[in-house]
C-alpha cells in the first residue's frame, strides 16, 4: 500500500485551545498507518467567517498516511467528535477543527471533501503555518505570497 502526504490545519477557539490542539495531535499520532512528519508553531488568528466569535489557535501538520483521502477524513472527524466538537459547528466556535488542506497533489471534489481546501489561499491561518513547515503541495508551492 502506497503512502500519501497530507497537509492538515488544526484550529481551536473554545476551552483550552492549546490543550485541544495537543490532544488532537496525540489522537492523529495514534492513528494506524499515519505519522506526523512536521508541525508548525501555534498561530493566533481571528475567526474566519460571518459569525463574531473568539480568536483561534491554529497549527499545521505534514502527515504521511496510507489512508485514502476519505478514510483519513473519516478518522479525523472521529477525533473531532471525541474531542467534543459539536456536529453543527461549521463557522461557529468549536473545540477542534481539523482540515485536510492538501492531499498529495490531488484535486478532490466530493460532497464530503474538497481538496485543496475551499478558499485556502485567502486564509492566513492556513498559509502561515503551512509556509513554516515548508508545504510541498504543488498548488501551494506555485502560490504567490505577495
């Protein structure tokens, strides 16, 4: 089974943000067939979207996985649930959010998953931590950071 390179961005803006991120990293590390290769520092960023809410702590991970994109997503969603993310928390405050921003150099368009992540190029909380870990996704490397 071949390995894949995935870039994840984690975010938290409820409870102990640092602890939530650390717990998510621990859970991701515990996944079979998956290994964290690089991680960024934690970045503090304003919430993105139309709802006024507390600031986020974000970080990026480069992971090697043997899971397909949808299987990886399923595992990440289970981690979010375990860490008490509420189901209807899209664009609302949440204990943890784990996004697959890039998966190899694939473009994925399904109802469950879009890769590269929607609007990634307008989200500094994705760009800055991904730059720090030297994201190698082709679309990211070709992006102009002016």
